[in-house]
C-alpha cells in the first residue's frame, strides 16, 4: 500500500498572503484532502532579515478564514537550527560541503572575467555579467580564499550525475546542477541557513510525500533532489502549479499588494482561485461559505484539468 498522502503549504512570512500564494495553498490542500491525506503548514522564516513582523500570524489567520484547516502543529523554521546544523554535520562527514569566503561581488566579477575570456563578442564589448544568473565557479573548493572572513557553507555538486525530476503535471526537468548553478549555498555568510537545506530537512522531518507548490520553484527541485539523496531523505513527488500573472505578465509577488487574500471577501476570492485551478464551483456555490466550496472541490479534484496550463491571468 502506498503511504498515506501528506502535503504541505510552506509560506515565507515576507508579507500578507496574496492570491498567487493562496492558489498554492488551495492546490496543495485539495491534493492532500482528495486523497484522504494530511495537510501541514510550515512557516519558512529561515531568512529572518526578510521577515515582516506579524506576517506569519496574519498568514495563519488568513488560511483559517479561507477554511484551510491544517493538521498538527505549525512548524517554524526559526526553531530548527539544530536540525539544519545536524544535516550540515552529516554532509561534512562525507566531504560534501566546504567553507566559502566569496562575496556576491567577487562571484560576479569572477564570472565576468570567465565570460569575457571565453566569449569573444563579450570581450570586445566588455559586456557586464548577469549577476543574478551566476554559476558559482568553485573558487573556494579546496579551501576558503580568505580564511579569516565570514564563511558560507556550500554543497559540493561535482560528483553528482545529472538529475531528472518527474513532475505530476509539468514536463520532466533535466538538470546538471554542477554545470548550471554550481556548488550552491547551504548556510549563508550572514549565518542564516539557506532555503534549499531547510526545505529538504523539514519536508523529511514532517514526512511530506507530495510537494505541491508554484512553478517558479520548479528549477530549485534538482538541487533539492541532490540534497535528499545525500542526506538519505525520502524523495517526495512533485506537482508544480501554474503561476498567476498580473495583467502585465509579471508574476504576482508577495511585495505586490494589488491582490491580497482579503478574508472579508473569502467566498468570492476562493471561487476565483478555484476557477484559476480549473475547478470553478457550480453557480449555486460561488458565494457559499468557504468550507462548502472546499468540500465540493475536494470531491471534484482532478489534476488532469490543469494539464497544459502553465500560467493563469489574474484577470480571469
Ligand atoms: N517558502 C517558499 C515560498 O513561500 C515555498 C517553498 C516551497 O514550497 O518549497 O515561496
């Protein structure tokens, strides 16, 4: 018998819940409940610098107002340092991590030099590097370049084969992590643990069998697969949901307050989000209480209805 399905919603408390995040919450809730499974909530507050005061509690209240009742206690990543440190120690014993002193500026300029040296057109034009897309060149792999400074911890990707992630909805994703992103950060120079490490350690701790989240996180999944393998953690299945785009084509972001999940309008907004998920409630239910709409959607849930949908316009 397959294990009981266990899903989760894992918001970062950087601001109030907006409709794009609500879609991920509703999708993961329906997917777990339709299989008779559990649905957990985890507050991803590893990055305390990006946290907005009071946002975590407000997000939890909003979930309640939308009828999204979770199982068990809420796990907060800010309480999990010991577990992340234990995972790093395990990786260190296998020589899968190393200390790195590189700053963002150093990495960007090393990448620029490499790119200008390898691309004649860029060399002629002196093209600046695309800092956001920089692959870590492995400068500290055999020891930190500046040992006395603050150090990050990076995962050594070199010995790992390419990863293929099979998604329940999207086409498979094939990635050579070492060649694409390089040795990625597990603990930052400022002392905070990185999302990639925390998400893998916590999905394992909470026994998550099915990760359901937004498509913007799909290309993080190969890194998470590598960490699961290295830590001997179970491998959940993945379902990446279409992104909600603003009229302009930009992703609805948390910093964008245009479409907050306003509890005062919960029935109307929930039926909109169910429509985006290609499960529009029948007309008689459209302004029904949220729990009635959700009960209908749990019965109706069928991810095949989302096949081929990669983005949703917020105007729909
Ligand atoms: N905390 C992440 C976010 O809010 C989601 C992480 C995940 O679902 O894996 O974007």
